[in-house]
């Protein structure tokens, strides 16, 4: 399991996520993680970007053994 920083530049106003640290097996799996929930891609109002292809991914390193895939820490800009 690896750690990735995922971010987006599509929605930059209040009440949006700008970045999230996630644990995932690979870059593609990390890119598919949506802090709003898996079924919220492409909603008219979203606190994240519109599709996985719009997610920027940066490898951070190896996760501690036993870490499960998912969100570790999220940065949310509340308004």
C-alpha cells in the first residue's frame, strides 16, 4: 500500500476539498478516491472535481503495514 497526495484545481471556492492524503495500491486507485463519496462524480455542485481524470496525483511513499485503502487526511475549505 502506498500513500498519495491527491488534489484538484477545478473547484477552488468555499466548501470544497483542495487536497487529500490517501492510501492506495497504485496511482490509478488513488485517482479514483473521491472525498465526497464514490457516487458523486459529475454532480452539478461538488466539493471535489467532476471526474477522476481531473485529479492530480503525487506519490508520497509507502504506507505502514496493515494500512487499508482510503482517506487518511483531507483538507476542506469551509465557508
